[in-house]
């Protein structure tokens, strides 16, 4: 999947957009100061840092299946209960939390409905479950230009547009399938200006996520063709990359 990578590689590639999403997402989830919250698929801790800043380390727990990310998150946030686990099998008693949140994770879950059900199980009845996924299907996620060029130079490439939750309305459907109540969906925007083409492109070569894995799978000639076509489309910089996410919220 491309998440067994160094935290610094994730931060440079996707963390740069995820950081801008975190505060909005926590507000949308309705997390309040006196709550105990679980961050599912925490990665190196982008959203966890935001939660700890609001709630304190003792009121936040986090899980991720990637060993390198769990280690990085633990060293960044001592005092936070961070475990290696997947959404589909959460290592917590039922009703342990007031809310469970998953930022940019549902589309990577092998069984999103089971993952959301587990998030509801470990949350008290009536507590909030919230998730966000980039708008990969609409092309307004932060990888929109990249995948559009990849499809042009490599017809048939498997992009991220068909992943669960990546099209408007699909997160809500998954929430409802998981039995969540009072489901609402919105979009959040985390557009980012890149100073130069190199600053934008460099992190794509670090192997993070499906896009990074795809770049690493290319031979040098095809990789250069992809990079050069991206530069033609985007220019040398500065340029703004749109980063729109779908976000859904429901009640356990
Ligand atoms: C794009 S990153 C998001 C990380 C972090 N939430 C953020 O906002 O920066 C996706 C994360 O989902 C994790 N992940 C993949 N499959 C998962 C699953 N089944 N359950 C929980 N997390 C999963 C990956 O290891 C990775 O850390």
C-alpha cells in the first residue's frame, strides 16, 4: 500500500495537505474539550497532534497498522496511547471513547463498513464517528493533477478514484451501511500553494501511498516522461494545488 515508509516522507508528501485539513475536520466532527477521542489510521500523527493540542495527551488514543508510523507517532507524542492495529479490529473495550475519527483512512480500509462498525463499537452510544477522504473521483483532491497526467501518459493506470468514499455521497452510504445514525456529509478545502515544481514533485518519488508506489514502479524513462508532462501542465511554480475532501459524520 505504500505506508511502510519514514514519517518524514509521509509528512512531505501527504502530511503537507493533511495538516491543513486537521483543524477543520476536528471542528466538523464536533470534538469538544472534555472528550476522550480515538484517532483511527493516525499515520505519523498529523491529526493526533491537533487532537492532543485540544484535549491533552491523556484524552487521546490512536491506532495505525504501519509499524514505522506508530513508532514515529509515539516518539512525537509521549503520553498518548498509540497502538499498532487496524480499524477493522480495534484493541479497545466497547464504549471506551466519546468520539472516533479517521482522517484520510476509510479509502484504504480493506473493509470500510467493518472499520466504521468497529469505530462505533468502541464509541459510547450517541458519540460522534467522523471520517474524511480526498475527492479523488471529482479530481479535486491534492493528487488530481498527478493522476490526470498519469492516465494520459499511461492509459489504464489504476488511480484512486474508485476507492471507497472518494466520490461525493459515498462516505455517507458507508456510514449508513455501518448502522450509524444522523449521518451528514460535507466538503472541506485544504488548498496549498507550492513555491516550485520541484518542491511539489520531489515527495512523489518517496514511495508513499498508491501514487508514490506507482512512481517507484516506473522505469527511469517513464518516470521522467510523467514528471516532464506534469511540469508542462503545472509550470515551474508557484501554483496552487486544490485539496478538497469529503467528510461525513454520524452517531454511534
Ligand atoms: C493517508 S494516511 C492518513 C494518516 C493520518 N490520518 C493523516 O491525516 O495524516 C492513511 C493511513 O491509513 C492507514 N491505514 C491503512 N489501512 C488501514 C486500516 N485498515 N485501518 C486503519 N488504518 C489504516 C495507513 O497506515 C496510513 O497511516
